[in-house]
C-alpha cells in the first residue's frame, strides 16, 4: 500500500495512532506541507480509533456507531463540513437533550427531577475556589441524586467521585445543535483518512529521542526514523507505558495517568417488529438509580435500540459479556414497555472499549486537581515529539472534533519546527 515503508526508512513525520487526531494532523500536513513524507502507524486493524461504525444488515444507508456518534457543536464542528465533502449525510434530527423526542411524562415528579438536575449543574457552573470532585456538589439526601449520578457517568465515563469540577466547567464543545452522520461518524473519519499513507497492525513500542538528528521509532514490525513524531494514542496507553520514551518523559506519563479514560459502552438491540417502539425517541432506564442505561429508541428510524452504559455499570457489563448486557437492557425496557418486549430483542452489535487492546477506554476525564495537566500533556518536547488527541483539548476533550482541532494545531507546530530545521 502507499507509504508501506520498511525497516530503517526515514520519514519526515511519523504519526502514531489513526484516530481523529492523527488523521486530522496527517491531512492538514498534506495540505500545508506537500513536500513532507508522512507515515501513519496504527496498532489496530482499521482507521478511526474510537470512531468505529459497523453496518446494519438490511439498511445500506445507516451504520451503527460503536464509538462517538454525535457531532457535538455541529455548526462549528469541523467534521460536519467534512461529512459533506466526502459525500456523507448529516442528519439534523435534534438530540434528546436539545429538543429531541423523549419518552417522559410531564408530571410533578418529572418536573421535580428536572429542577434538581438543573440546580446541580448550576452549582457546578458557579463553583469557585479549589477544585473538588463532582460528587461533592450533590445536595445531601436529595432523592434525585441517583439520576444525577447516572447523567454524570454519561458525561465523564466515570463515577462523580473521580471527576474534576474545574475540568467540567471548562468543557465547551461549541454551540449546538448536536447532529449525526447517517452513514456513521466512524465511517466519516475513516474515509477522511484514506488518502494518508498508513500501516495498520503496527504497534509502536519505543521512541528513542537521544540522537540529535531524528527520533528512532521501534515497532513490532521493525524500526524506522523520523524528523518529528506525533503521538496521538489514548491516555491509558501512555499511562501504562505501552510506548517507552528514551530518555523518559515522566511528566507526560503522569499527566496521562491523571487524565484517564472513562468508559462508555454501547449495545445495539435489533427489534423483530420495529413498530413496537417510537422512532428516534430517548428514554432513561431508571429515574432513581445511578447504575442505569440510557436508550435511544430506533435511532434514525433504524430497527434497533441503542443502549448506552457508562462508568462502573459499563465496566461490570463488559466484564460479564453480551448476554448480561442484553438481560440488563431487557429488564429496563420491559419495565417501560412490558415483558413481551424482551421477545423482540436480539444483539445486533456491542462495544467493549475497556478491553480494546490499543485503547483501553472511551474518553478522558480529569481527576480533581488535574485539569491543567491537559496543557502539560499537549506541550511538544524538544521540537521533535508532539502530542494530540481529545485529552489534549482544554474545552472539547472527549469529542472527535476536539481531537481534530488538536491534531491540526500539532500539525502546524510540526510544520513550523521542520521549516526552522531545514
């Protein structure tokens, strides 16, 4: 394939990780510095990283997104325009949290829950002083704390006690609305990456930056060298030392460890009779428990239910396997629609991001006191080793467009650094 370079071959730029950040950086470098040789190395067997679309049999124009699925801040999200550029369809059906359809009763209990949730997030937004964890902002004894906890895990992928209030207040994915790519967000990112010279199933194990001339890149398939290297792997990969820096870069490893990946898994359930459920309608599995799923019924009109589990619940279900996830989702759906709904359901697709060997989770959150480490993680080292990815974004972390923006920014730095060394 193009760019399939052998052992010892020198590249101008090697990019490690073919997710949104790595692909964005490569495409931007191709545009602004066509004179540079660029090689993308991906430990997995596909492009896209945490963006991964799989086909829905019988529906050629709809894919199931096992990773990121929403174009957050869609009007300013770079991927929105890129979807049009590669010939995909942006669906503008409103998200459930911004005017979309919800399976929700308009009664006193629902209104009380909404008021409690709104008050909690107002306390977060108005927080001043030292950082603390999200659980510290709960109102003791509030009967809606279970639902608030559930929502918190969907946001960060972790329980409230682990997550930083300051980091939450810095989150700003851009102005709404949130839209979807009908053929899949993962489809979009992988298509955008196709023009980049890439090698799949190549795991980088060591970066030797002792030589003044270049960075040695050791992999499970041999070695090569580069004038500059961009690292876009997940924080969990960095924190566990899967890539050894020689000499060590302890500040990067520490920053990654305190910006770990939370966990959010998806389970797609095929419906034997789609008309049994309303199209593109959202429901929460339980209004009182923290350990509950959130469900998109027939997303984009497809004959499936998209179940979303996060935090410790996702970790438990992933460990127990798809039958446990099916049973859990079946119980929650049956509580709303009756026991017969279970007979309609079968597993169409399921993710297991914690077990993904070259990723290890879903999206980053900051431990209390660690939000500023996003800048530490992002800072280039010695003008030769650069970093990008959603965890490097101060305001758009956990999003594919945050990853895109950090990839483009890193590409600009790389281009400038190589120009000065020419």
